[in-house]
C-alpha cells in the first residue's frame, strides 16, 4: 500500500483546523499540495504508511464537466 486518503472537511477552513489539531498534538506534516480539485496534507502513521488528509475545493460536477482540471499541475499549498 502506498497511502490512503481521508476527507477531513469541506473547505480550507476545515483543513486549517486539521493543521492546528495536528500541530497541537505533535504530528509532523510531511507535505501539502494544491491539486486544483483537492487540497491535501500528508502525514505518516507509526509504521510509516502515508495518510492523505484532504478537502475538495472544486465540486465534482465542475471537474466532471471539465476533466482537464484533474491533470492540472500540482502546486504548493497555501493555506
């Protein structure tokens, strides 16, 4: 298994709350990306498996109407 994903909120405010919670509990955030349709954070479990914690930022109907956004370049996440 490479990693698994968990949706943790409905917008960047929800993701900011996750960052605050992780930071308060000493969990290291290993990465964060802007995938255009999602904003994920990456952490690791105690065995080193990657866990992606994400929020959707574009509604499913929008990217289904224009699937090209799925292939947009990955950018650094700015919360």
